[in-house]
């Protein structure tokens, strides 16, 4: 099915959101190609990546997460997940339910 591709617009990754199709990458030898997607990182940077990398979870961000410590990375990922899910993280929602139990 040449010419057909899955629409990844709106897909939310660990620290990015896919905005729209960006174009097609063609290898210099002309034998292979890949659909490119424009993404917006949680830091605000826009970057293009291959559809296969989005589908397989190979990318986490534009590269900004490489430069920070593990603790900062976990905090940023948690904050981004909280914003993407409209509020509290899953762990915080579970704690709230436990605190609401009468007794």
C-alpha cells in the first residue's frame, strides 16, 4: 500500500506531542523513504522525527532530556503527564481515593 500512512497527529509521547505530517525523508540512494512528523517538545522546541520512531517509542523528547539529571527528568515527565491528563497523576489520584475512605 504505497502512499498510505497512519495519521499520528495528536499522539502524545513521554515529553512531546505530534502536531502534523512534516514531509518525507528519502535516503540518498533513493531506495528507502520514511514519513516525517512535526512534534512539539515539552520544552517548547519543535522537531521532526520518523513515524517509526514515534510508533516504537524510540524518542522521548527533542533531545533536551539528555542534558538534565535523572531526578529532573522524572520530575519533568511527571509534570508533562499531569498536564496531558488534565490534572493529577495516576499515583496522586490513587492517594486521593485512599484519603477519602471514611474511617
